[in-house]
C-alpha cells in the first residue's frame, strides 16, 4: 500500500492546482443556418472537458469557465462547430444541418439519441479507447477494459488447452455467457470454444480480442440486465463496441513490451485510415492490425515452477523419491544427459501467438434520408499452448524410444473469425427504419505437435490433427423508432423483430489422435439349445495402462461429430417517456421463440427522476433468459488434468451422450434471471460526474459442469463404464443445470476534468465495484442423491463465488501539457479463493483451499510529441512487480514443483512489464 501513496499524491496535486482558478461567464444564442431559428438542446462545452450546459427553448446559453480557449457546439442533425473564446463575453453560433441525420448515435440502454450516460435510467460506462491507446500499457480490448471498467473482468482460462487461446470477459461477477456483445448496436457472434477452468468453465464466451483495438471509437458498457431490449444472454449487461468513422486521417501505432526476465515479448502494430465516399457524408474506415506474443517463462523468482520430483525413475507420475530410487540417482541421470531441472519447466501464463486482423466500417447515403451501411472483418490467430512436461519416467505417457528425455507437448489453435454486416437506414414519414443482416462465424482448429499416442507404441505419430469445431450466427433485424415531441415532455417509441439462426459443428480428427491401441475384444462361449457351442461379444478391454490419444488433448472421434442448428425469432417494444422535464419512465417487453426451447417472455422497467439540476435518482427491474449454447449440448472432449500432482485422463460427455442419459443427468434447460438496480447520478460542480448504483441479480438453474465421476465406482451404469473403456479415461464430467445464485453489489464511478491556466488539462477517474455471490440452490437429480457432492463440487462452487475479486477499485489520473502527456493508475483487486481437487473419492472428494491476498497494480506512462504528428510513449504495467501470494502445496501432497505465484486476481500474472510505443497521425 505504501507504494501506492505517491500515486494518490499525484491525483491530489492536480486537484489542488485547480482550486484557485478564476471563473467567468460567456453567453450567446445558437440558431440554425437554414432558417435562423433558435435551436434548443445544443450541447455547449469547453474543449478538453466533457461537461457543459444545453441551450434553452430560445436557443440561449450561459457557460461558466475557469480556463479554456475553445467552445464546442454540438447537436444531433447538425455539424459540430468550434469557436475561439479569445476574451469574448458573447458568442453567437449558427449551426449548419448535417448531410445525413440517419447516423445518430444512441447510448446503449436507450433508443433515444438525445440520452447521455448521466440522464440514462441505466448505469452506463463510456470508454474512450482512442485516448487509452495512446497512453495505457495494455493493447488488447479485454486488458484495456480490465483496468478501467469497475464491473468488467477478464482472464485467460486457468484450464489451459484451447481455452488459453482466448481471453474471456464477464460483467458483475457472472458467467462469460451471461452478457451480450454488440458492434455498432448489432449482435456479435460468440467464440465456438468451450472454456475450461477460470471464469467460463463449461461455457462459450466472446472473443473480444478478435476485434482490432485500432478500429474502435469507444466502448459502451451497460451494467444492467437488458434481455428485453437486446435479446437473450444480456443477463449481466451489454457491451457495445462503436467503430471509427473518421476520414482523411492515417493513424499508426506500434507497441512492444517484455517481462522482467526479458521473456514474453509482446508486439502490436495497428494502422487505421478512412476515406470519404461521395460528398454527402459517406465514408469507409479500414483498420489492419498485427500482433505477436513470444514464449513466456514461469512468473515469480527464477526457481518458481522448477521441477523437483523424480524425472527418470519408473512410475514417476505416481510416486515420489524413495529408498530405491533416490534424488541422487535422478540428479546423476539428469547430469549425464547434459541438462538440468529447468529443462522440464512449463511455460508461463500466456501462449505463443501470432494475430492478424482486418476490419472495416462504411456508410453511403443513397439519397436524402436513405443510407446504406456495412461493417465487419476477419481475424486469424495461431495460438500455441504447451502443457505440463511429460517426463521420461512417466511410463504410461511416454515412450523413451521416441522421447528419451520426455517431451513438452504443444497444442496449436488455429482460430479464424469472420463477420459481415449489411443494412439500410431510412426515414419514412418521421419513422426511422433500420433493416440489417449480420453474419459471423468462429472456427477453431486443433493441431497437436511434439506429442505421441502412448498406446500405439513406436507406431505413433508425433504430430496430430485433433479435429476442429465452428459456430456461426446469422441475424436479420427490422427496427422502427420515432420521437414524439408533443406527448407530455417527449415520447420515444421503438419496436421491431429479429430472426436468428445459430449453428455448431464438430469435425473429427485423425484416428491416431483419439484411438486406444491396446483395446481388445472380449468373447464368451455359450451353447445353443441343441448343445452347439458359439462365441458371444462381451465388449472391449484395455490390455495395458498406456494413455490413449494425442497427449495434451485427444482428438474428436467420429462419434463426436455433429452439425446442428436452431432458429430464434423475436419481437420487441421499447418505450421511453419524459413524463415531466424531471421524470423519465422507460419500459421494454420482448417475446422470443426458440426452435428447441419454445417461447419466452422478458420485460424491463426503468425510471429516473431529477431531484435538482445536478442530482438524479434511478432504478430498474428486469427479467432475463439464456438458452444453453449448442456447444453445451453437443461438445465432447478428452483431456488431461492434474490432481495432487498426478496426471488424470478425463472425458467431458455432452448432454446427448448415452452415458449422460444412463446416469440420470436431465436434459439441459434455460437459465432465467431477475435483476434489480437502484442508484443516483450527480454533477455537483461543473465537470464532475458521480454515479452510485446498487444491484441484485438472481439466476435460476445455471449451467455448469458436474464434478468428476470415477471409473473405480462399480455402481455406475454400464453405459458410463463403457465410456471410460472407449476413451481410455478414468474420470468423467457432464453438463447440467446444477445450481442457482444470487449476486448483490454496489458500483461507484466518478470523473473530474479540468483545465489549467497554462493550457494544460487533466482528468481524474475513480471507480469501484463491490459484489458478493451466494449459492441459493443445488439441483440434485432424482436417483443421484448419493452423488450430491459430485454433482456440484467445491471447485465449481468456488468458481462462481470466490474465483474473481469481490472488490475492485480503479484510480486513474492523466495530465497533458503542450508536447507531454502522463498517465498514472492504481487498481486494487480483492482476494480470491483457489480450490484444488485432490482425488475423486466417493461420496465426497477431498479438496485443498487457499485464499490469495488482495493486490494493488500500478501503471505509469509518459508520452512526448516529437513532431505535431509523431508521439513516443514509455511506461510500465505493474510498476512495482506485484506478484501476489505464492501457492502453498496441500499438506501431504505429491509436491513435484517449486511453488510460484498462484493468484490471478488481475486476470494475468506477468509481473512488471515495461513497454514502448510509437504512434503517428497524418
């Protein structure tokens, strides 16, 4: 905490410098250049600040300023205009109508284009990505949001494998599949990958990092349930990514960063350029981005993660050193091979990766009040995950004729993500009409290298095609909206319909990637009624204990292949009424019909009341609905996990597997939610904004993974035992609506922008989220009461209640003067609890718990504008190299590696990461 004090003093210095600035008043009238009539509602603000008054009914305004050189006048449907103050006391402005009034910007959570984040009935964050790109150490979308939004959390999956290729995202501590992502207000498709471990165990989320940061104008985060407004999944809230529209400007940026030990070099280079299409406001904005991530070493001290157990001794996977095979013998063998124990190190917390991304955003006015628009892009990522080193003494997993010193298996995920949107906006008899179609597909290929299938002996390949899977979504929407000025103080009406088709496909890998080479048929002998003997098939049995399939991740079998789809149709009505000039009422209803779930009705009501000009209170109630993703119905995988230091092969069976049905796991059903918020907004002095919102979200029948059923359990049905034999695994888990939760919390945001007499400007931002998630019910299937501690185990309970920080506080200050700009930031991540399963004992497995202490992460950067168009920036993420608590091995456990930092409250654990950035605008 002592290291954070200088950061807080930095903020205090800014505030103190501004207390004694002189104030003065500027007045004027804003009229239309077309007819010279006054325009009410025009925003008037000092350049460099966000806050300002709006013109009155007669077009007049009065603004109080302390410092500043330029006033900005902006209003929907008119071109923004700037005016130099230059000692003037009266400034009259004549605004020109814009060439197109169809591209009005709606803040997410409202269909009213005149709404702002403080006048909204819902809590909304509006994040200027362009400013963060210049000064923040982070470069990806998820990490940028992780350090500025109070309720956003992201991390790389702790389960490794394919999940480590994506950074999942969540809001308010809920699941990665309980939020909705939009681009330019249109529904985005999800990743096809099921995440294991971490935030998204058994869920598919959004791959926000498939969108280039250089293409983004701003990001809006609606921190409130909005299923009735935008569709299912929006239980925790909505993230709307707004793409750039700028023209005639080339923006370039290149960033490089590394870790303390010089490893994990990360680079990201972005270019953005826009051109005008015609002379009526049309544009085409294109962004290209290229990024690399080098191999990273284990975080912590140089010996963190060092292998200390038996390496070459037989049965090293199941026993430690003993009187027969001692450490001295093992060390002698290691030395004779010309290596040391670091040879068996694992990689660190990030994958080796290469990313290429290309995005566009375009609009063309076809004629007056008709506009054609389109956006989309393609991204390609090759992400390589390396698992736990397979030691030479792991006789059931290694073949020393092929790998005499063991091997480090690698999994390459080749991820292709494509999207394309096309739509038309028009104005028909005062109604705005928007018809659009958005298509997106995410494809995940799995290639295993430097590996083997131990059960095939020396006939095994070393590289495997383990199969692939993909998910697509096609959404067609028709939306209408209109603002009625004369209904009380204004009524906005929006309604429309949507038709969506979702698909999911699994393609099998090559036979060697999944086969168990030592399976043999068992035959019995029986006789006919006439006494003639004959043979009968009794199934299959393994002849040895050699591990099947490609090590690290077994391939998909032909029996795993699926190609399925479903359709969803929806209709909605959204009303927003200004009952008085101070009282806002809004409500939305939505009906959706799923081809596999039937119909569902959701609603939302919200209100805001202005107690004074600077203080407002607001609240909302909403219901939500989330149908399980197709992947949760049909995904099956075989992988390796480690329990108490011992490698365990396990299978995840999908919801339609015969073993699932034989066990008595019911068919998946939809999750349903009810949410409540209450809060206030305030702007007590100019350029200060404060919001406080309390919330509660109750969710019934959440989909998760069961605990692990063991092959040693003789009471399991025959189909389940056959699943173990077929896949060569000894543990199995299943998808199930296993639990219900209640999440309560409070969010706070604050900002203060001000100008100095010397022309400098500064911004102070503060935000916090405090949440608590409780388990309210566990659903144990009838007939499986004896397995209640396995149906919903302790590790799954910890995942949804204690695996992310329950407290998060962000303090950030920026300062800009002439050619210099500075950023200082401190983020507090609260404690988390880790739960490790030690075995699969029946009826209740044993677990080990560790609480990881809270941490403060500090960032700093300094930028210098070398020329009017070129800027250089240097700084560091995690300036004080805060790593958090080291893992403590469970008492009596099979300790094979030196402990390293185990908490990942900040989403990743990389230690100090200096960076350098060069950016230019032409």
